[in-house]
C-alpha cells in the first residue's frame, strides 16, 4: 500500500458488515415467512438462508418476527430523520406529513413499499398475532422518538404538554390507516399508489379537524 492510497477504518468495515448481515437476515425472514408461513419458519432456517449462525441471528434480532419486520424499524428511523430536517417554522402536523411525503418519494433510499413482497407481508400482520405484536412494539418505539422531536420543535416538555403526543399519534395514525388499506388492497381506485393514498388520508384528517374546529366555534 502506498502512502497516498485511501484506507478504511476497521470499525467502518465491521459496521458495514453488520448492516449487510442484518439486512440479509431480514430478507431471509421475509422470504421464508411468506413462503412457508410464520409457524413453519424457524430462526435456524432464517440463519441458514442468510448463511450465518444461530448465534449471529441472536446478536441482531430477538425473534423471527422482529427480523421480518426490520423494514418497519428502518423506515421509522428514516421518517424521524426527515422530521428532524423539516423547517423549524413549519407546524408539527405539516412537518410530519412533509417527512412522510419525502420518505415515500425518496428514490436514493427507497421506502419499503416499493420492495418486492412487502405488501403481502404487511397484510399478514393483521392475521398473525405475533407479527402484529412485534409491529406494534416497533411502531410505538418510532412514535416515541417522533414525540421527542416534535416536543423539541415546540419547546415543550412531552411529560407535561400533551401537544407533541397528540400531533404524533394523529399523524402516525393516519399513516398506519393508509398503509393497512393499501396492504389489503381495498382502498378503491388508485390504491396501488401508496403515496397518493397517504395524501388523501392526510387531507381527510385536516378537513375533519377544520370542520370540528368550526363546529366548536359555532357552539361557543
């Protein structure tokens, strides 16, 4: 090696290898569960498909459900990253919606819904209690981080001020509702276009909130 050749830190290589292994395990879990079903899929089979040991699997995931739904965690992290980057003056609900819109439109780091088989896997969540429980845990973790981000934007204490949690629960709930309709395929015309469905869902929330506010003002 010459003095001018670039070098890569050993830690960087280890981190890259760890990411590759985690993604291989997650992909193997998705493939096997969709092919064999959740009950017939073992952690050992997932590790074998990813060409790693059972012990390596356990370093990355608590169970097969967490491995199969790792895409939910990764995309929750991505939405929060985009939420942090929204303009400081943007209202929290608009900021969350903008983060979701950017996540769905990002072609450099594509959202999970454009990946093969993800629609089938998300639909399976509703019929498999263990998958549903894992999905809920992952979603709650992401929303807790979103609440902290919104609280910082508002200069609020999330333990005393209900606004951050109210905004995030509403905004994330709209996204979950749209995702579930999209996964089931019963959202009507244009259901295949998740981004358009999400926009309609947020429009519905804003419209209903405005109508409720107007009604409340009228009754005062």
